[in-house]
């Protein structure tokens, strides 16, 4: 099925992408494989480790539509692509530049919810990463805009102190890549979402957190299965400030 085809692999120099390239080169008579990633050094290392004339390398970020289109024009056809894997990320400064930090575990923890630009929860925060991606593809057919993008993780001081996020943990001042505010209303203003909607969302989650099995997106059962029966918790403002990351 894949023989004589051109394949585009985004994130091709990551651990999964590298193994996928090996399998495709070994098991299929491909015309070419376009490895699309942001890491020039890893691309150079892959080229040395896999000296195969079918490999093509392209520097770019999947969030850069123009670069992705350029990679497609190199020869990879996506018209018959049947599936893609998605993961929620946040931008975190690492080594002097922004890096994509996957929040697969962080979004499932107590004292944390995810909201869209309307200040509403839109998915089960404890869903597996591939299923979670579907929530970001919902389109408003009247405006042709993605309803749930941008999105934010909303959490409180308890979350930050106990679990931490992207290497930051503790009671000190939040880093610049987090938005911090003393109340949900102030946080809503800072990230430009409706304050009343965000407050209602948090209040509804807190109300549901006190009732086993009651949740708009069935997150309770998933969180219990991941963390045990005692980890469904409220977004308690009295624990301190409210924080968010996202977009």
C-alpha cells in the first residue's frame, strides 16, 4: 500500500518518529520519506545513522502552516492520509528558546481544568492524548473557526506547589510563561475570556467534584482510574492565586 509513495513524518526526529522511519525504510519500497522537525542537529545525526537516498530532511514547526505547505510541495501527498496523532502542548522557555512541552499528565491532575476562549470546559481532561486531539478540531460552521483553540489550563496554587508544571514547582513567584492573577475574574481579564463564564465553569466543576460519578465529560472516572479514588479535587481559590498556561 505504501510502496512507491512519498511519506511526510512530522516530528520525525523524535523517539517515535525515528523508529517509524526505521520501520518504513526497512519494510516498504518508498519513493521518499520527508522528515519534518525543528531540530537541525537531530536531523544531521539521523542522516549519518541512516544513509538512505530516500530520506529528505526539512526544518520546520507543525504550527508554521507556510513551512508545512512547503514540505508538502517537496513531494508528500496528504490527500489520502487517514489518521494523525495529536497532543496538547504549552510553550516553555528551554535553553534560551521556546520549546513545546507536552501536558499529557499535567492536564489530568487535581485542581486543574481546561477551558476554551469562551471560558468553558470542552473535554475530558483525563482523556488519552489522541482522543483529546479531536476536541481541538471542532469547528463553528457559521464562522469556520476552531471553537476550542486557543485553550488554557487553569489551576491553583495547590496544584503548582504539589505537582508543579514543566519543571517549575514551589511557592515562589510564577515564571513569566504563566499568567497569574489573584482571582478567576482577574485571570479571565488577563487572558481575554469572559469572566462570568470562567467563574461559572469553575463553580460547576467544584460542585461536581463533591459528587462521585457526576461530571459533564466523565472526567471523574478517568481521574480515579489514573490517580486513585481520593484525587478528585476542587479548584479552591482560597488556596491562593489562579494560574493559566496555554494558547
